[in-house]
């Protein structure tokens, strides 16, 4: 995999805060930002999936026991 570079503009205060947080977690600023952004994307994806599942359940709130699921799918 090829690495690429992304630039972003920060105030001195923002840069200091990010650097301090990275140091606290014992990682580089780059790794801290990468992990933070990817985690945020995953959280947003999980929330979207949850909303879809909740809407599906609310449209048909029928539930099955574990035994019923096993009998149906196993």
C-alpha cells in the first residue's frame, strides 16, 4: 500500500492540543489523527446501520427466540 500525505491548517492552540493528546497515548501526531479520523468514520457508519436496523424493527417488531432462529436457519 502506498502512503499519501494530507495537509490541514490548524491554529497553534489546536496543534498543541493534538500533540499533547498524541503524546499522552504514546503515538505520533500522524497516527493519532489517522486513528481518530478512522474511528469517527466507523462510528458514523455504525450509527447509520443502527438507524436502519431500528427502522426495520419498528416497521415489524416481531421477535424470535434463539430456538426459533436455530430451527429456521440451522
